[in-house]
C-alpha cells in the first residue's frame, strides 16, 4: 500500500495534464449553453461514465495489445511521446472558440470521448500501466475523472472565478507540461534502446 501511495504522483500528474480540464471547461460550457440544469447534469454523468468505460477497456487490453503487436515498452514510449507532443502542440496553438455544437449525444461524443479521454489520455494509460502497474494507474484515473466531474458540474462558477483569459492561460500551461512529458517519454525510450544495444 505504501508503495502505491508513493507511485501515485507519477501516475496522477500525467493523466491530469493529459485530460486538461482547463481546456475542456470553455468547450463544455459552449456545448451545453441553453440547456436545463438537470439536462446538463445528465450530460456530465454520461461523459464521465463513457470516459471511465473506455479507459478501463484500455487498461484491461493494454498488455494484450503489446503482446499481439510485438511492441516493446520502449517502442511505445517513443511512439506515445510523439503522439502526445503532437496533441500538446495542437492544444497550444488552437483557438477554443468556433467549435460547432454536435448533433450527437454530447455527453458520450465528443465530451466523454475524445475531449475527456482522447488519444493523449489513452496513450498515457497504456504507458503508465506498463511502467507502474494497473492499480496505481486505475486509482489515478478515477481521481482524475472525479476532478473532471466536480469541474464540469461547477463549470460556470469556475469560468466566472478565473475568467475566460485565466482558464485559457492555465489550459495552455497544462498543454506545455504535456509537451514536456512527451519529450521525457521519448528520451527514456531512446536511452533504453541505446543501452540495450551497446
């Protein structure tokens, strides 16, 4: 148990940064504008349940995917780092305005997947499970989804407190941290491959 508690920051922080609730909040407010409070709570519930189910499936199937494809953890660290870096750069350079309101059930798509749990989060999950184990990764995932749930339920209050500029700024800092985590993953993967071949 003590080991798991010591590992938790290593699994919590990458997932927190990848979910980037500060980029999610303005999009969520925009997509749910004009609907009733009860309907908004339903959207939040649907999005969290969807995100949890998709994430748990990736936790369960991650090791099998590695085995079937013959991928080593170092291969995945490098590839995952590249993917995370692309998403981080996209988050750093995109504007949050101008997203059209979807016709689909917004709680499931696109809020649950891919806004809460997208490629960056799923890539992180596979890497964290391989590196730190299933239990710390799942605990960190659940804690992060709880934070997202609280944030979405109180989205308008948080937006009012920080202001749109403040939320945007924090979101960009999170994206920059994600870019740094991506570079770190690539560096570790390359270092390990070099060590194994010397």
